[in-house]
């Protein structure tokens, strides 16, 4: 799979699996953009600013739980089965959100929606890396994770019209936003049915005949698409595998802490930094504009469009450098650079030198670099741990990193907004510190995984014979 030339078949994988990030971007943006509306009694909910932060934290908590639960099931029962189930859960929960008539129902639906999305992260990232050629794994992974921001832009534009009370009533427009998200999810579900199971997963789990047939079919399709005859895999690339049904939590923890302790610290640092920054800002950004800078509710979502564009262009334009210059240089540069720019933004904001327009400009620049680094966090943890623990590793670092950074961030910013501009600026400084610290960890502990086979980066736990290193 690693040696295959790029073909139309790979685009099927990208579209079928990668488009789920658009849903996540849509969900986060809708809640952030409609935050001001949900604080109005006419919305039918009448939440406080602090409750908007709580809803964001509950969504992230659901994503953490979903990542762990479904991440374990992904490694045990397969990538394909789980990425269908998790998307189904998302669809049901987001439709239910549209029918929220009190805060408790809204919070419960947000938790379940987050659980579906969290499960998607584990199932999808592991499948993508196992199906994409090694020499393009970096740019493809970053671009796919960056597609989150297409959902953000779409959600921002959508809410501008849905929050317009001359078109939709105050208690109707925000409900339609969640319903339209479900329509997009259903479309993705139909496309995804054609994406295959990971041959790597099938082989390790005793389904070697199916895996061989799957690979043969993929190779035949790639040869047909490209018109190229594939070279045989050299004998020295062969590895022996002791097939197994599942890998327990105990072995997963042992591998992370005893075999790869530096990689454990690396993954945790990258996830905590980006999770705090993104969840804190994007769940509450509309509130900063409406409550602190007096921007109207139906205008505030427009500011998210250029920010989303900057976030999408970062991974898209810088992604190739992660495969050519290398992971360590580009990840550390992205994290540290965005952190320094965020410090400057906080200083200017605290000095009252930034209005809504210029604050948005600053965020566009900050997130151009931060987005590339954040996308690379998912790439990193999906590359640097063994095949049998890949989905669970993604789930663990997403859950723990996002739990620490993503839950605490929105709760803090919800309180900061009620305290004023200086308190929000302090939040910016905290986020910058975490990003810079993560970048420094990458400098010292980063792994040069560019253009390498996944099995060369981390031996499968099931590998036997002289080449096994554990």
C-alpha cells in the first residue's frame, strides 16, 4: 500500500473518509456562531454565556469518551465497521439537537454528537494512514484534517442567513442549522460505503485471505487508473506476524509508557496545546465579538469565514513541506511561530488597539500556522505507534489532550468573556504558552517519520523473528 502511485482510488478514500472533518468544523462553528442567539429568551433556550461555554465543554467531553470507546472497538472490530457506526451516531444526535427545548436536552445532544465525532477521529485517521502511500502521507493527512475549516466556513455563512430574523424566527433558524448538518452527514454516509477495510488490520486479525484479495483488487484498480505496471515488493520488506484477535488496554498502556515513553510525552504535548487554543477560541469567538466588541449577532459569524480560510490554507499550502523538509522542523515551526504571533495578538487586544476587523486579521495569521501544526498532531500519533494500537493511540491522545485543553479552555473563556477584554487576553497568553511549549517538545522529542513505511516507524506488536525490536 505504501508504494502505490497516486490514483483515482486514493481520491475515493479521501472523499469518503476525509469529508467527516467538514462535519466537525460545521458543528463547532454553528454552536460558536449561534452562541449569542442562544443567550436570548426568544431562541427558546435562553442560555447564559457561561452555559455556552459549558455546552462546548460537554461536546468536547462527549468527543473524548467517544474517541476512547470507539477507538478500542476500531482496533478490535475493524476500521470500516466503526466509521459507519460513529457517523450514524452523529446523524441521530445532531437531528435531536435541532429539537432542543431546554438546556438539559441541548447538553445531552451535544454530548452524543461529540461522541460520534470523537469516534470518527480514531477510526478515520487510522484508516487514512493505512491506505495512503508513504511519500504523500503527510500532505494528504494535513489536507484532510484541514478540511475541517471548509465546514467552519460553510457553517459561518450558513448561520448568517439562519440567524437573520427577517427570514427565520429566532427560535427556528438555529434549529435548521443542525438539521442541515445531518443532511451533509447522510450524503457522506452514502459515499463512505465504497471505502474498503484496512488490509493491514485484516491481516493482523487473521483475515489474511481477505486482505490479500483486497490488496490485489486495489493494485489492479490503481494499475488501470494510472496505466503503470506495479513493481513487486522486495523480499527484504517482508515481516512475520503472529495474528491476534485483539489487543488489550494493558498492553496498549505498556507499549506507550515503557516502549515509547518519549513518543507518549510528544503526543500528549501536541494535543493539549492545540486543543486548548482551538476549542477555547472557536466555541466562544462570536461571544467575544458580540459581548465585548458590540458586533451584531447576525454579523459576527462572517468573521469566522476569513479565519476558516486561513486555517484551511495553512495545512494545504504547507503540507508538502512536512514530507520534504520533515516533520520535526515543520511541526515545531508551526507551533512556536503561532504561539509567538498569539502573544502579540494578546498584547494588542489588551491595549484596546484591535477592533473586530483587526482582531480577525490577527487570528487569520495566527491560525494559518497553528492549523498546520494542529493537523500534524493527528498525523504524528497515528504514525509513531504500532499498528495494533493505532486507533487507540489516536483516541487516547485526542481524549486526554482534548479533555485537558478542550474542556478547560471553553470553560475558562466563558468566564473570561464575562470579566472583560483583559481576562480574554490572559486566555490568549495561556494558549500561546501551551503552543510554544509543545513546539519545544517537538524540537527535542520529534520523530522523523516523513516518507517512511508505517512499519519502519514502529514495529507491529505482532511482529516476530529477528527484525522485531520489542
